[in-house]
């Protein structure tokens, strides 16, 4: 029975793929991330992203992606007891699933897209001033993964693709200080087909 169900699913997927336009490509870019935090001043950190994407569909499409990125944030606070500062950088594995629409001709089209993103933190580097850890003892206890959303627009010129997106956090990366990561990302890619 399992063989029949699997065969039927493969047949349906193949027929959908045959009737839909399919693109596969690579992308890379820069992002500007910040971690919003209760009671501290935040500033933006510049990072990178590099990975692959697929696009399935014509006017409306589904775009799964997988890419590595570098994100983070900087924190500081001044009080009567002293100045506190910190810097956090993450290396992430990101898996967004975007739904979108495109309009225009085949060789020049514009796109709008939005969808959820799963982020797994692969590596974390953090540095804090000496008095920061005393004032905020559990500040750096970050979750290993988060859920968020992305929304943005893009343009395709032939096989070249460019996107500008906003990413916001649906889950907090640290519940104790209300920390959520958000970023703006600008990427350029190349569609192989």
C-alpha cells in the first residue's frame, strides 16, 4: 500500500512540475541585522548570506531556499553605575518558504513575496564589557533556533535576480530580555534554468 501511495505522490508531483515553470539558482548578499532588547540601546550589525533557491510556478510561485548567514547585534547602556556594551554574532542556517507573485515579461519581471523562515543557530560569538555580565547575568542564553517571517520584493532581468527583504522574529531568541532579531537583506542571484 505504501508503494502505491508513494507512486501516486511522485506522479502528481511530476505532473505539477511539468506544467509549472521551475527555476534553480544560487544567491548571495548582505544583511543589516539588529536584536531588539528591553532596556538597552541596540545598533545594527552587517552580515552576509549565501545559498541556493528553487522557484516553482508561473504567475504565482513557491520559493524554498536554504542559505548560510551571519547576523547579530550590538548593545549598550549608560547608567550611574557605569557603561555596559556587548556584541553578538551568529552563524545561521536559514530555511525560508516564500509564496509570491510576479508580473512583467519573461526577461524582465517584478516580484512580491512573503512567508515563514526557520533559523538554526550554528555558531555564536559574543563579547561583553567586564561589568555587562554582572549586570545582565543570563543575557547571552540564546535559543538554538527561531521562527520568523520574511516579506519583500524583487526583480528578474534574464537569469539575474535581485531581492530586498525584511525579516522579523516571531519567536524570541532570549525570553528573559524580550530579544527578537530582525534584519534587512539585499541579495543578488543567478538562475541556472
